[in-house]
C-alpha cells in the first residue's frame, strides 16, 4: 500500500505533464499523413513563427490564470498598443528622423502602456474588488473604442520608411531562425524561471490554490495579483513590438479573437482554469498545438477555413470539460 500510492501519483503527474506534448505529436503524425508538405522546414517554421505572437501573450496569461484570474482584454489591448506605437513612431520621425532612436521610443511607449494597463486591471480587481471577468470585459470595450477614436474610424498605418527600418525585427533571422521565435523562447524561459524558481511564482500558485489561505500565510495577495496583470500587459506589449512590422497598421478589427487563442493555449497546455497550477512549458506546447490545428485544416481543406475558429472553440470547451473538478 505504501509503495502503490506514490507510483499512482507519479503516473498521474506524467500524464498531466506530457499530455499536451503527446497531443502535439499525434497531430504532427496526422498532419504528415494528410499532407506530406506538413513536415517541411518552411511549414514548421511558419507554424512556430505564427505561434510566437499568441504564445508570448499566453505566457503572461498563464500567470494570471494560475493566480485565479482572467484577462479578456488582451486582443483589444494589443490592438490599442499597436495603434499608439504606430502613432508614436510616425510622430517622432519628424524630429528624430528614420532611425533606431525613433523605434526605441516606440518600444518604450509600448512597454509603458502594457505595464500601465496591467496595473489598472490589478488595482480595479484587488482594491476595487471587481471581478476580473467584469474588469477585463469592460476594458476590452474601452481599448477597442479608444483605438477606433484615434484612428477616426479608419486605420492607423506605419510610416513606410520606418516600416523598412523596423521590418527586420519581425522578418529577420538569427542563425537561420526567425526573430519572433527567439523572442518567444526568451519570454518562455524568463516566464518559466519566474514561475518555478522564484518566491513570486510560488506565491502566484499559492494564491490560485486558495486565496484565503494565502492571506493567512502573510502572502501579499493584492500586490502579487497586481504584478501578474502587469506581467500580462508587458507580454502583450512585447508581442506587439515584435509584430508591428508584420501588422503594419491597426484598426477596430485588429486583435479580434486573440484572447480566445491565448486563453486556449494556456488551458490546452494543462493550466487549471480554476487556478493553482500550471506550466509555462505546457503553455508553449499548447500554443503550438493550437496553431498546428489551424495549419492542418488549411493544408488539407478537410472543412471550410471559415470553420477553423469553431473547431478551435470546440477543442477549448472539451479541454475545459475534462478539467472539471480537477481543483479540489
């Protein structure tokens, strides 16, 4: 009896840890059988590059969800940050010229905005005692309306000369690997260290497991929650910084559905929807898995491309259903 219990626990842990990876492997085998071009280096690089944007946002979302929160505003936030960055770049180019300094100003503006938005979310949730769902649903509408106002109902476009200078941030490569992938890996590494090797990470998991117990344990719950939302905002800003050259513009439809993709990557990756446990590695695999599903559907035309979102939504609901009662 004393030997069988640890073995059973270990098996359960391994299944939870490697389930998303096994699912990704099965998908890759299926994709290869359906279309031999799936395993081409070009297609695989395209999958991971396309994953990088949502993946970076999802890493921030992992901390928020583990702590027991949710952020529905990330798509609208990314759109607004992109719009403000483009406006900032276009404005400073007249005084600073088409230079790296101009781009640096835009990058700093994005990071400050992301941190500020996250701070406001955290303050409203902790000090204002408003549910995260309501706060971020409200700011989703605020951010998208603000962008529409700044764009005067149209589109905010990046200066073409600045776009050429800024382009390598997205389109460039290092050691043959696209830059967005390097940024994705770097953010994932930092996120993993924060979650698993710092007091902050342990506090985040403790709060998600039981906020009341965490308060009794003298954990600064409000401060940690605020920091998780700020981290989410910074991740949104980093993703936007990398993808502004590819986006090239921002309008009222930019970012639609990105919050679904980010949350789905986190949940598919094994993070408990009710909080308390999760893994950055799982989120990375979940993001790649989610993008792989869309890629296979596009390559094989099994169903209409218009139904890709429906398939992804069904998968998200199914994973959440399987997680029911997992946090006890």
